[in-house]
């Protein structure tokens, strides 16, 4: 099943950005945290807020770094931070390396690449399952060889229903 396209194409967005996404009743709220947050993991973790401070499902932070990969952080049960990185092989990027190290995301350097040397997602692919996007539906989006990271996030936003809010926050 193909996800609808967002209101504004991701290609018009800046190459790097960070947002905090939360639910308010039946709607979504998307706040731009930074136009470039590629090396600020502690700041992004603080942007999540206190675990259990808001309704379930909790808010999440999404960071797109240079259109090459994205990271999602979200509180899980017991206040632990759940993390997803769209391409765990992005170790040469500060944020990518920090996320993989801090959250213990396994990186199989030998098996990480397919024939055309695209990377692979790591971490919690069920990070959006409480919102209605389980790992089996998320995997085709994050492994699509023809999408940049911001386009993947735009597809996720469209599937979850906050595409317009994301486009307004990032495309502004």
C-alpha cells in the first residue's frame, strides 16, 4: 500500500532539521526544534520531555541529517528511550555514531550493504506501532532505495496523519 504524498514535497525542505511531534486529541502538533540538529543528541533527548508527562503514545523527535538518514527518538515503557536510525551504517556522521553507540544499535559491517551499497535501518522499527504504523509497514519505507531520508519521513508523516503539520513546520 502506497502512502499519500505530503502537502509540500520534501524536496523543498532544508537538508537537515529536527522536529518534535506530539498528539493533541485527534490532531498533531509539530514543532521545529532546529534547522540543523545533526550533532545535538542531548538536546534532542531533552526535547522529548519527561517520560510519562503526556498522554500515550508519547511525543517523538525526528532528525533528518543532510537528507542521508534520519533518527527517531521516543520514550517507551519505564522511561527508556526508543531509537530508530534509518541507516545504521552512517557512522561517519556525528549524530549517527552517537545514536548507534548510546542505544546499542547493532551494526553488521559485513552484511550491512546490498548490491548497490545502500545501508539498512537499525534500532526499534516498532517505534511508531502505537500510532498505527507497525514495523512490517515501516520497513518498506525505510529501505526504499529511491527515497532520501526527508522523503521517507514525509511518507511516515502521511501514513500517520501529520504530513501537513510537518510540511508547515519544516517547509516554512
